C-alpha cells in the first residue's frame, strides 16, 4: 500500500512540475496539447489533464460563460452560483433555514451544513459544535440523541415510544404516529370515522375525526349543504366563504 501511495504522489508531483513548465495555452507531458480554455488564459487555465480551472466570474468546460447573476461573482462549473451569507439557489435568491449557531450555511440544494471546529487544535480532525450526547440535524441545529430533551439533553421524553414518530422536541412535545393523539400520544384515534381522510386519522389535540370536504361532526357522519366554493366547518357544519376566510387571514397577518 505504501508503495502504491508513493507512486501516486510521484505521478502528481510529475504532473505539477510538467504543467509549470508549459507555456500559457499548452498542457500535457511535453506541453504539446492545446488548452481549450477560452480565450487563452484570460478566463481559466488548463490543469495537467487539459481540464479548465475557471477564474472567478466564469464557468463552463471552456470557461467561456460568465457568472452574471452571482453576488459573489463565483459559480460552479455547471453555472449555479457559489453562495455566501446563508443563501442558496441558482442565483443565491433563497435563504438557508439553518441555525446560525451550529450551521456554517447550506449547500446548493438548501441542506444545512453543520459547523465544525478543530479537535484538540488539530486542523485535520474536526468535530461538531454539538455536545457529545447531541447530533447536528439537517437544519444545522443540535438535537438530543435518543429520547432526551432540553439544552443539555438531560431530561427524558415522556412520550409513548411505540406511538410517537420521533423523540420529543426541545420543549418535550411529542409527535404522534397516525392513529394516535394527545400530549404524550397515549390515546388511540377512533376507528369508526365515516367520511374522514383515513379510518384511523384524527386531530392530534382532541381525537376528532378529520372530515373530508362537505362533512362534519364528531365522526364525520353529517353532511354540509354549502354552495360551491364555500368552506364547511368540520366542527359546526357552518358554511363559510373561502375568499372571506383568506381575506381575514391576510388582515391578521397569517398569510
């Protein structure tokens, strides 16, 4: 293995030495091949294998296209911007929804990247800013391992583990699986809902059946007589104009 590695390192060293000897616009062992970076060296330079390494502000395999909308004036070889300051998207137009305390930002798809620090002052070994009993979640925030919660992860979740989707959140709140409800997910949804979305789905708060359109009642057994375009309240059965509901929500700043 050591011999193989020494051969690889020697090959890389030879490539770098050969490239440094080549004039601008040439590459290869004897500097005979023409570099396709366009124009010659002003937007990018060839590596030993003839691939273009683009300068800031340019992209494409020939480095002949500009990063026109990128705030940082940098883009990936496929044209999407290299974003900074917790931004992402093709033109960095979207905000990363990450915890700035533990995240270094997000990738081009919006996935949060966990912030890391040197471990024992060694730059080659990195560790997360999260505690040993925590992990860095996809939003960049530190989450407790197992069924623990609170800042130091020293409190046990009281959720019913069989009926819960996930361990509890920071405040100890549970997320119930379909078919269960209540603060700790101990209560089972009724299985006799007549016109609900699913025979075992119910409100996580009070266990009421979740009715399909135009039905209401505890078990969705009653039918509304609303006009087309109106909304039927699944609890009371009263008809409400959908446009008025949306307008009211906007007035209150909900939408």
